[in-house]
C-alpha cells in the first residue's frame, strides 16, 4: 500500500531545514522536496507536521501545504495506476510537478550545475575538472534512464554511481574520489 511520510533533511539542525516527502510504493520510493523549511524544534516527528505553537504562527498554513502535497501525490499515483501505467519515481515526480504547476526542476541537477559553473570565477583547471564530472553524470543519467534531481542525490545515488564508475567505466579510486568531490562542490 503506497504511503506518504514527511521527514526533515536535518532533524538536528539549529537553522530551518527542508522538509521532504517520501512516498513509498511498489518497493521503491519517491523523495520529493516540499520546498518548505522549518526549525526542527517546531516539528512533530510523530505526526509529521508542524507543532501547533504560538511561537510558530504559520503552522496552519505550513501543515495545509503538506496535506495538499500528500493528497496530490496520492491522486497522481492513483491516476497513473488507473491509466494502466507502471509508476516510477520519475513518472510520479513529473505528475506531481504538473499537478502543482511547477516549472521546476525538469532542468535537473546537471543543467543547473552547468549554469552555475559557467557563471563561476573558478580557475580554468577547476572548471575543467568539474565539467568532466558533469559529463560523466550525463552518461550515468543516460545509463540509468532517469533525470537527476537535487533531492535524488542521496546515499542510494552515491552507491549506484560508485558502482557505475567502478564496473561500467573501470575507473580507479582516485578518479572516483575526484568525481564525488566535484559533485559535492557543484
């Protein structure tokens, strides 16, 4: 049974941190940024909503947005199933983005990182190294046949990417380490 949960990116942070929607279905999950930030002290982990506090008067609106997102992802999942299509995280993400009228991140991580790199004033050798990593990420994206979004850069991505670099590209540890460093910098 599909299930939506909300988690904080940094549950022990002292600054406002992002809230992620995790939607588990068919032994997989969609990790989706709500674009909402909250101080962890204002978050009720058990209820997965903002605490009803006077010090956080925005809580009704904040919780309404989370409720709306949960309803949207459930509706999108049902529609995909009713259309007799096998849901995937990317397909579900696109459906949710469309339902929320997001013009978003169809751009994805790689295109965003390229735009930032182009505008940066880093040394030419550093830019070249980062561009090589972005080229490898493009190849990886084609290999796994899915878009890379900021919220999909997680431990699962890390493990899959390392495996790809090791088995498919036959790269050495030092080169792999440089690519990982460049992703963190991007």
